[in-house]
C-alpha cells in the first residue's frame, strides 16, 4: 500500500507541475484532463501527506520523552499522533478502494408506479418531486424526457435526466422498490394503504462507452400527448425506439423536434442496455462478493415511507429516521451518506478478505 501511495504522490506532484507550466494551456483538452486527474488524486494524496506528517510528529514526540521537562507534553502528543495515524490509515484504505467509473456521470432516472393504482401513481409523483428538490439544492439540472400522467396528478411512469457533478455517485443507491404507507386523499374511511413505486437510476452513457448497431433499432414516430389532452403536438415529433434483440422500448416526447427526441431516446436506450449488461456481469459474481447496498439488491424493497408515523426506513442498512416530511422535500443527504458509508465498509471488508 505504501508503494502505491508514494507513486500516487509523485504523480500528483507531476500533474501540479504540468498545470503550472504556461505551455500546458495551449491544449485545452490536456488542461481538462489534468484538472480531472488532480481532483481525483487530491483526497488520497492529502490524506497520505497528513499521515506522513503525523508519523514524523510521533517520532519527534517519542524523542522528547527522555526530557523530564517535556515528557508530559510529549506523551500527550505521542498518543494523539498515534490516534491520528490510525484514523488516517483507515481513511486511506477507503480512498484506495476501486472507484466506480460511472460516479462522475449524469443520471437517467426512471420512476414507475407499482402496486396500488392511483395512490401508487401519486407516490411516484412524490418521489419525482423529492429527487427534483434534491437536485435543485445541489444545483443540478433536471430535464424530463417522457412522462405518462394520470387525471388526478399522479405519474404512471416518468423518465428524466439529472445533470451535475457526481450525480450518479450520490443517486445510484436509489434503485429499487420504494414502499409508501399513508391514507390516500381518495380514502374516506381513513384507512392506511400500502403502495409501491420502482426507481431505476442509470448512468448516462456516451456513444463511445456503449456502441449500438443501427440495424438493431426500429424507430416509430407519433404525436406526443398528456393527461387531459395536455402537451398535444400537431406534428409527429415524439419518438419511440425499439431495440429488436432485447425488446427494450424507449420513448421521448418532451422536445419540440423529432431529431431532438430521437437523440435523447438513443441516449436513454444506450444507458438502459449498458445497465442491463452490467447487471448480467454482476449476476455472474458470487453472492458473498455482491454489494449489500449497491446494484445487487435493486429489485428488492429498499425503503418504506410511513406517513402516519412520519417515519422513513431504509431496509438495506437498518436506518430509521423520523423526519419524513423533510426527506420528501429533498433532504436526502443523511440517507445517502449512510448508504455510501455502508457500501464503503462492505467493499473494504471484501478487499481485506481477498
């Protein structure tokens, strides 16, 4: 591990030197590449350099223990440095874990109403609002690609893109079945209903990441429409793409032009097929090595939103919070931070076992 850290430290110093050279800025692509490398290396190099400093402090404190006048102060510094070194070593182990190559990507989120009829559709709308507010708080951009609404304001299904730094790294654990327990507005007897909605979070995949064969794709065009006749177009600008080998169907109808909708639909199709390929590869991995928090459990119920008690429970990590109203307003960081920490702990355990 130390050899790897020394190598990363030298590489980071080289990147800094190149960024400090005026001639580097003649090549914008190189500047962008070096800035990205610097951002990625900075956390682990900073932790390594802090570890080195505290190791030196430990040695200095140990040397001073022989001085009667300095012994008490040196012992205090010695114990503190030893604690800091242990903490930094654990931090470095986490930072050295293999990084998800998709973490920096934008995401395509698909929400579908599940069991529960109109109440499930209203819950799907609540989830869309929650993620939109979370994205807004982080200054990410939300763009709806397609939506199928109900007459009462619910959503049967919606596909939307979230653009922003690290969007996938923060939202990738949201995939799965979300369950809601609440009294529907349409329920006159005050009975609590249980409904579900499914969420899929896909990394936005570029053409260079996943190539599609045009011969495998059938394109259909139609007029976009919405609930109650909203958003009716007079021209056939909406696009439906069918991937014939897999039967995957993607629609996009939010843009004004057929070409824009086609490009967006291709992007969504590419991301779906890429995700299916990743899932297929993960299924080949043994159960004990599959992440308990990540994509391996995305088809199971992951979270319950209990409105009468104001309670949210994430079943994967046993987290319960009594601040449901705040969560539904987009305050998701406490949950996401806990999921990220649990995922890191699981991967660290697996790395130490192998």
